[in-house]
């Protein structure tokens, strides 16, 4: 397998069921729905799906995370875009 033989592209809407089925079968957390801004990609090699990728935007507010890192609401608001 050569790197130039691998192609990465976004999963088409018509392929989402296949993507979810594969994630359900092979990922330790199973399939999760798209939440917020999420993009799914597939890497193919000679037309075969070999890698599934998922990217999601970070949560703007997450109380558990904010408590864990010690972030205070006032600090969070000062750093808003």
C-alpha cells in the first residue's frame, strides 16, 4: 500500500447509514449521532473503505469540563469571540 493510493473524502449523505453501521460494529463506543457541527470522512484504498474519521466542534459550554479545568464563567465570557 502506497500513501498516494489512499484518498480521503467526505461521506455522502447516501453513505451515512453504512458509516454508522461500521462505527457501531468496530468502535468501542458504538455509533453516535451527529451532534452540532460534525463532519464524517472516509479514507479509501482502491475503492475500499479503510479508515473512518469524525470531527466535531468543541462544546462552547460544558459545565463538567469547565469545573474540571477550573474555568470560571467570567473568564469564559472574556475569551469569547
